[in-house]
């Protein structure tokens, strides 16, 4: 995992950790080619009241998907990030702080979360929120993700307790779409990781046209899904 950065004002934020071109090679250079990124990567940040931001670092799929490695780090270190904000920005320990502060942990993900990762994110948020409420009543904790698209592995099946198995098929990643729906229903903010994001801009122009086209395509598909979920025109 990359080292966390100092706190910065949102309007002055310059990322130190960005994705590489290889991270964003989400398909092969030509049909049938296997020269694509085999694993998902996450770059995580924490923001406070939409005014201050700090990079947490980078997480990769080592032993399990990157989202679960991020979730494990968040559960272990959320208190460290809260204390560092009060001490480094306000010069006081959190116990002496006045007023409410909202901490939003953001995971930028090169591929959408699978069912197990979505479950891990939801469970981690619940435990962190409960711990924060006990330790620092003036702190609220939220979780957000920004993804290029949905989890689209063909053949993947998620077994939902209420709906039974939901599968990904060619051109129809229902299981991946369902994870976005699950996260939104539970109040996790979901956004789109585009090639204009500060975490991707530096390498955008090094990607070939086919890979830029693909990211644009899955971006649009995710945007359409978010709109359909908001308008309740999609069901699972």
C-alpha cells in the first residue's frame, strides 16, 4: 500500500498516487489478446466536510480483490485518520473538538466490485460507523466508491439470500449491476471513474484508442445504470 499523504484543501489537492497505464488496460490491445490488467486496483482517499482531503494510499489484488484489502485497512486505521485530521488541521485531539464533522472514505476502483467485495464494504462501513459513534460522537463516517464500470466477469454468479443466484452473461452483467444497486440501496455513494479523474489523467493519453474507447463505453453503461436505478426503471 502506498503511504498516506498530508492533509490538503480540496481546491488545492494534487494527487501523489495515480493509476498506471497498465492498471487501466481493462481489455486486450486487440480482440482475443490477453495483454490486459489481470487484477483490480484501488486508490483511496478520505475527505472531511468536503473541505479537506488526504490520500490513504493504493491497494491491489494480493490474495483477494483490492476492495477487500482496502476495507481491511479502513477498519483497522479509520481512527488514525480521524485523529490525524484533528491534530494536524485543528491542532487538538478529537475529544476536544466542537461541532459535527463528516468523514467520507472514497475508493476509486479500476473495475466494479463483485458481490463478496460489496458485502465486505457494507460490513466494514457498519462496523466503522458503530466504532466511531462510540469513540467520537461528533464524527459521522460515510463510504463512497468511484468505478469505471460494473463487475463484468462472464460466468460470475452472486447468490443473493432473497433473490437466489444472479449471474453475469455476455453483454449482460446482471450480477455486477446488482452490486451497484445493493450499495446504493444501503446509502453508499457510487460515482464514475473517468479518464478525466485526477487519478487517471496523467496516463490517459498513453492508452491506445481501443482501451480509451472501452473505458468510455463502460463509463456510459454505468452512468445509464445509475440513472435507471435513480428513476426506478431497473429491477432485480
